[in-house]
């Protein structure tokens, strides 16, 4: 009997060494510039998800990939491995077009909150699986969870059931849908390995394929507030996203949009939900400060409607989107969505009921002139410092903290006029955030040219 136990122990030790040696050799191969095979990527992802490969080895591989990049074949293998780590949603029984939208991340980017219910009003199914904030960029899930009671963690059965009823459901990655990406996504955020075209492509497309969408519109951000600040890298990402989606039979289009300054006027979690509610409410006039957000939202809506076959062009889709938003139906749909996913709709119907942060400060103009710069990266990092995002995996989000822009690029200001408000749960955080923001704001004597947020369409 003792010999039997010894044999079992020897086998277990051998297996452990085998896994260890394979993990090391895979890291070494990639470090030295080699191309990983489909089997090697599958092996690493599979055993990492099962806990057989530790975080430190996965972190080492992620950093190696960050510097070495992923080839088209490696990216495709990564997508397959992510999808294979869980289940795929089957929506074939719903005889309607199924289209989603995904943003590569920005500061103040909350278009999904409006787009999901808006497009659902056109009898298009929107199976939206979103992510949390990455680095200095905000996350749709964090914003949704600022609504008391709102559940983003649903079973596949619940997800499908809500789609059948409302045409829209907004969830996070479940334990069954691309769990590999879910685990690696969090690790990338705290190991400075977010900004990599191959990893971003694998993360985004695996979710969109697994969730059951047939068409996808990618909002690829350009500028220092995005995950890939240069135009060249953003365009490379757009091309990879489109190619990978095509490989899986999806109808896809990419829109490059500017993220050199915050989108809209609200930066935070609940405040971004509130900004979207104001835009969806026909009785609220909020176009002055949210003009850029409204522009991007309608353009993406037009692209989604075209992908769904509801219109023949993006321009036609934009007009349809404007009319639908003015009708107030998207807000009704959003209220239904919040209710069915467990959220307390009283805060949606009356946003003044939401608890405010304890401390407040402002940044005011010291000279006359025009706002010429509101650096998106600086604002994003300041928001994380304030508590709107995470510095570590275990950090808790402060849903009430916010940065509210009172003036945007191109606006004229006089001495003493407020440029932005800062609210938070800590006086120290509010003060340090203010010092950070001061470095990202510039006032000039001449009025800057304010360009459209829409840079280019790739399809």
C-alpha cells in the first residue's frame, strides 16, 4: 500500500514538473522571439484558468507578449483558447438581427449605456457583454453597478431569457463565458500589459463571439486617453478586430473616434449613468456639454443599424437614431432593463435621490481665454486616484466620486469661472486629484479648432 502511495506521489510530482517546465519553455520561446503554436497557447491558457500555472508565470508571459507582440495566427489561437475555456451562447432561435458594439476604452466614454436600449428599440437584439475599467479607462460594468441592486453577473439562461423579453441585456463575463479572458483581463490591468494590439483583440473578439452576436461595431479610440494612443496603433487594432471577427463569420465595422479629451462632461460611475439618463430624457436639454457624446452615440447607432440591415447607410441610421432618441423610448427601455436586472429604478426616475460624495472642490480659470486642452490621460488617471477606478484587483470603486466638466475645449472662460467640479469621499483624494488635473488643463488666447470626434470608418 505504501508503494502505491509513493507511485502516486511520484506521478503527481512528475506532472507538476512537466507543467512547470512547459510553462517556462513557452515563456522562454516567446521571449526569444519565437511564434507560439496553437497547442502551446491552448495549453498555457487552459492550465492557467485551472490554477495549475501561477499568476507570476502568466504575468511573465503577458509582459513578454507586450514587448514581442502576437502574430495573426497567435491572436487567432488566443481567441480560440479564450472561447474554448467556457460556453458559447446560442441565440439562433431568436429570429432577429443580433448586433453589439464595443469600445476599446476611454475617459468619460459611456456610449454603451445609451446605445444598448436605443438599438433594442429597433427590434434588434443587443447581447452586450462588457468589461470593467482597465488602467485609466472606465468600464461599463462599474458604471452599471453604481445603480443600487443592478446585477451584471447572470447565468447564460437568464441572459438569453432577458434578451427574448427586452431585446437587450448588459452583463459581465460569467464563469461560463470566456472565463480565461475574465481572469487574464484583471491581471493585465495591474501588470501594465493593457496596451497590446494582440491581447486587446483576443479579449474583445472572444467575448463578442461567445455572447452570440452576429454583427459588431468597434469603437476604436485614438489619442492619449485611449489604450493605444497613436493613430497607427489604433488603426492596426481596428484591422485586427475586423479580420478576427470575419474569421468567425461576423459582420463587422470599425469606427476610429478621438479620445484626446474626455467624452461628455461626466467622469466617474454614477455621474456617467446620470449623464446618459439626461440625454435619453426628452425633457432634459443637455446638448451643450454632451454634444460630443451625442455625436459619437448617434454615429455608432447608425453603424449598428446598418450592420443589422435596418438601414442602407450610416447616415440614414443616424437620422433614425435621432428620431428614436427624441421619442423617449430608449429611456423607457433602459428603465425596463434596470428593473429586470435587479436595479432600483427610483434612482433612474429621480437622479437627485442618489447619495452625493462628502467632499467637493473646484478648478477655476485664473485668466481670460479659451479652454485649449483637457488632457484625457491626465483626467483618467485623476479619476482613478479619486476612487472612480482601480489601482489593484482588490480595490473597491467609489461610485459617487466624480469629475464634472463645466467648460470644455473651445469654451471661453473669465477669471474665477469654474472649469470643473471634483467630488469625493476623502478630502485628501479630492485635493490630490485637483493637483493632478491642474497639469492637464490649458487656457490659450486664441480659440482652438474643435474637430469632430469621428475620425474614420473602416469596414
